[in-house]
C-alpha cells in the first residue's frame, strides 16, 4: 500500500526537495507536482484522492491557503510547506494538519509523515 502525495509550490527547488523526500520513504508515492496552483486545480479531479497534499503558501496568483479550500475534499492531510512562521499561517487557515518550515529537513519531513500515520492509525504494509 502506498500513500499518494501531491506538491504545489511555485519554486522548482522546493518541489525537487519534497520529491526527493517522498522518494526516500518506501510507502509514499508522488501523484503529481505543480508549480502553478491553477494547474493543480485543473488537474486534480473529483475522483482523485491525495493522502498528503504539500502546499506552499505564498504563490503567484493564488495563495496556498485559498487553494487548500478548493482541494481539501480531495486530500486526507494538508501540510503547508512555507517560509512563513507557523503562527502567521494559523491566523490565515487553522484547518491544516501540519506545517513544515522552509528549509525543510528530511528528519522533520519523515517525523511529520510518521506522526500523521501513527495518530490516524493508518497501515503501513510494504
């Protein structure tokens, strides 16, 4: 069993880092990565189910907090990955599961994923 992940960030470097971290955890699989929030809205359809949705907050055209409102029903967990302070993000959107401050370390990434899996009693079978 794999848990699907999607990344939406307007910085390619940030996408690359998260992609590498996802590839480094055996039970995660990248569903899609988008450098434009509008592309994510067009591509992720009602039938898609994303387990972990990683969103940047400060993107051109649409903030990650707004995109989250559109995609929340398609994602089990929303994880903001941002250089903004977590308290500032909570004032904008208090309905997210986790926050990863940039730059993101592999340890913090893995700990966050494992915590969400453990707290929600999700299976890891492979």
